[in-house]
């Protein structure tokens, strides 16, 4: 099953995509949020009206989560291009949930920014509480679905002006485009074998695979559950592969660019950039 949300900000309608048809889920389910996912979503689209979504804004596929937990330096080749040693344990930082926008919404280049960067990432959304999990198998059982995310970053804010943490460069408004879908695990198969890519103005930047992760999705969830609890509806971003502007191989983003990220089976985002 694929879930999505359509409509203008604050007035989104939850939708299911099944066998190429869209179904209106509004009314009985509320929204694509932690409560809905904890109930197990829907098993069938029977009884829900079919709708035409042509011309509608595609919203973020999940309602605002209580937390966005992010993993840094989790791809071997990205560590190499950044001049960093692979970490011994997952590197963790947070983004503010208000950074989330839809897959085609504007992304704002922050004021005074000259180093706004892109990062395609595999996102994981939880369907139940994950705390002190006993195994990596138990970790996988906590997943409601996967989505594609762009973990945008302002590198000067993140590195030179960080004060010791990443979040200044990660939590700027509009810095987490998501979507277009939340895809249930049965449609994805192995999350460690997904092609990932990013483009700027149609030109390829990143072209990699989730198999290059240092810490797998299951390992991250199991490990982090020993230190914190994920709640239903929370979002975990699992790191980015090589090919970002920080590598020095590409120019940073500027107003007027169009940045796109995609993952096999999850669709893609395509966000115009504007000056904040």
C-alpha cells in the first residue's frame, strides 16, 4: 500500500494508492499519523471512494511527526568524500518537524546562505513504540513504511557555526521535503538494496545504493532504542550517500535551482528553490 496526502497546507486529505487508483481516506481514519499507523493502516481500499487527484498539491505523506531523528555519516563513500573516518557508532542529530514540506513545494535558501546542500535519504516511519528492543528483527517489526527525503543542509551553519552540533545547519525552514508516498514494507522488500539518486536542474549528483550504509536500518533502530524511544509516526532519516556539494565536486544550491531526490520504489521529490 502507498499512502499520500493532498491539498493545501493545513487542509490535507489522506489518500491510499492501490493498483494505480487513488482512494479518499478522509473521515474515518483522520490523517496519516501515528494513531493511524499504530492501528495498522488499512488492509483494503474496499469501501473507500475512488478520487482523481489531478491538479492537486501533493503534501508530505505523513502528518507532522513528534520527532525527526537523523543519522549522519552513515555511507562509507560519503565519509570518504567528506574527509571523515567512518564512525564506530551511529552519529545522531535532530531536525525540527516544522522543516517538513511536500515533494514539489518551494525550498527556501536561508538568508546569508552560500552553502545550501542536498542529501537524498531513506526515511523510516514507525508504527509502534521502539524502546529497548531485543533484536534487529524486532526493530524491523516497528516500521510502518518508508519514504524518500531530502535532508537539506547549510554547511557553514552546520560546520563552522555549529557550536558543536549539526542542527543549526539542518533545521532551517523547508529543509525536509518528503514524499510523495509512504510505502509499506511489503512493497519494498530489502531496504538495503535500493538505488538512490539526486539531481540539480536535471543533472545527476548522487547515484548510489542503500547497500553502502555503514549501519543498516535494522541496526540503527535497534541501537538507538537502547538510548531513546521512537513513537508511532516518528521519522528516522538514515543518512546520505556520496555526491553532495560538500565534496567540492559541485556548486551549492542557489535560488532558481530545482533539486530532486529519488529512491527506487518510493518515488521522487522535485523542489524549486527560492530565496528566503
